[in-house]
C-alpha cells in the first residue's frame, strides 16, 4: 500500500568517528569515551596526588577553642 523511500539514519554506536561526514557530530562512543570517561579518570588520578601534596603542607589556619561556634554562627554575606 504505502512505500517510503526514506532511510533510517541511526547512530552507529560501535564506531568512534563522526556519525555523519557532512555535519559536525559526535557518536555515542566518542561522547562516552572522551567527554565522560576520560575526564573522570583524570580526576580520579589527580585527587590522590593533590591530597598527598596538601597533607605535606603546613596548616594555614589553626583550630581554636571557638572554632565550632564560629562555624555555626557565621552569617551569610
């Protein structure tokens, strides 16, 4: 009855390159790899390094006897 010449252009989730050569577009594999996994991995590597560095530094602010009351009574600006 009804025939259509329209083709379905779905993303190929197994390829890393652009989904469409004519347009600037990211495939889901590219998005998952470079836009979420890579920054997360770099952050997980950087956090322990930064904590080790900060642990070796001298404290800039010393804890006083009124420390907790100052924190609780601090008014927002």
